[in-house]
C-alpha cells in the first residue's frame, strides 16, 4: 500500500473514500444536503467552542479562507500586526499588503515559537486593531502558543485572525480563548480531500465585516451570514460527505483522545528519527507540533534523493520543506487518521531503509525500539 505521510494533503481513510462515492443529488435544491451541512457545522462548533451559526464550510482550498478574512476585515491603509516565525506567517503579512493594508511584521526565528510576553509591548504601543498569526507553521513543525497569544491580543483590545489549517482536528483549540476568525482546511488532520475551507467568526468580527462591506462576491463572508435562502453558490456534496464522515469518526473517538493520540505519536516519531542522526527543527519539544515533525538532514544526505527513494522503492511519501529550510529539512505528517503506529512505524522503517540505501551508518533497531517505547 502506498502511504501519503506528508503534512497535507494526507492519506485518506477508507470511510472517507467510501463517503466520496455516495450518490449525490443537487445541493442547491435537495433539503437533505442542508441537513448534512448543518450536521457537519454542529460537530465543528463543538470541536472548536464556537456557536454553530458562526461556523462556515465553503468550497475552496483553505487559502481562500485566509484571503477572505483579509478581504472582509481589513481596510485600505489600515495597520495590521502580523506575527510570524515562518513561511506562512510571512505570507499572511503579504496578503494584508496585497489588499491594501499596512502589515507590521513581527518576526521570531523559525526554531522558536511566538513569544506572548515580548508581544505585549508591541500590542500596547500599536494603534492596529487586527492581529494575524499562524498556529502551526508546517515548514518547521512549529506549534505556536495560541491560547496565550489570544489572551495577550484580547487584553489589548484587538481582533485575532488565526490560520489553523494544519492544527484543526489534531490539537485542542477553543475559539472562546479570544479567537475572532479561525481558518481551517479539509485536507490536513481532517483527512478529506483538499477543497473545503472551515471558518469560525466571532460576533465582534461579524460587526466589523458588516461595517467594512467588502464588495467582492465569492470571498464575501456576508453571503454566508444567513443561509435560510440557501447557499450563495453551488456547494460540493462529495467533499461535504467526505468531511462529515471524518468528523463523525473524530467525534466517536472523542476529541480529547484524538489530541492525546497526536501528542503520543509526535513524541514517538521525534525519538525514533533523532536516532537516525536528524535534528528536530523546533528548538524545544514544547513547541513541536503534534501534526507534523520537521527535521534537519544529516550531513551528506540529499533531501530530494532521500524522499525519492522512500517513495519509489518503499511506497512512503514524506515532504521536503519551504523557505529557508528548503533542501535542508524533511517533514513527516502525522495527521488525523495517520497519527498511529499502523502508519508511523512503516514510515520510520522506510526512512531507515532509504538511509541505508544511501550509505548512512544507522541502526534501524534502535529507531524502532525508540518508537515502540511510547510516551
């Protein structure tokens, strides 16, 4: 079996593939589709601590949600504080610029998490009313302290927009911490195909959106404020069926158990891969993401060659990295359905076998023993 162990899109579970094959109708006209939508929205609201009517699921890869948040909330010339310790934090800042805002980029080293304490002075001294942040920076496997950042942002009376694309479904997130707009995607820890954006929007954010009156159509969040007359454009029934199947599975397992499982697998993977001579990118385990692990390559090992051997010879696909880590690091996704020993042990084994093929002197038994020890 080929195994997709990248940090998204991820390996699709059998129940998701089965849901994709369900006979479809016309989502614009069939009242049963609206029931499916409301069910999925209800599970998401419970997962994220948001009111159900403040949850949106729309057709479009998660990047469309990031762009919509910026387009609907930020006025031309408005200063926005953009927190970043990686590629996607920088991109969020660039989106602000492209929509006419004035991003104030506050940066941390890629190996270190956003620091809420050092952020305090920035927030106090700025007239900006909006802050953007990426929860999980997948290129570095970094998980930023969302709860603490939200506390600091709210204490200073500002609005927080969060990219949670790679953390939703793998990490406990509660929008009641003070998250005004949360953006997720279907193709990461939720294990559905790419193509759906999930958003939660606070009452305060809705008030700003209504005042801002963005004039575009497809990205206009106001079109989703009231669905009594139906959807603003045709939804995707196959994708919603897949997402709903995944959400039901997560709910049956239990949210807390899902989050515990991700943490356990993260610890196992980092222990095992470090025995091969790799160094985790995050400088502290405290910041290591439960959904994806990133490692600096040992000297003499080519990123592209290693990944090619793993895929062609052993049927396991892992990821390279981006930005300043491009060509210097590998990434292993352990998201949702794949965050278990059934997927991760073969991945650790394939990585070791590929390293030996490339002439590395390693002991695969040490890595397997480190993985099997558990937390």
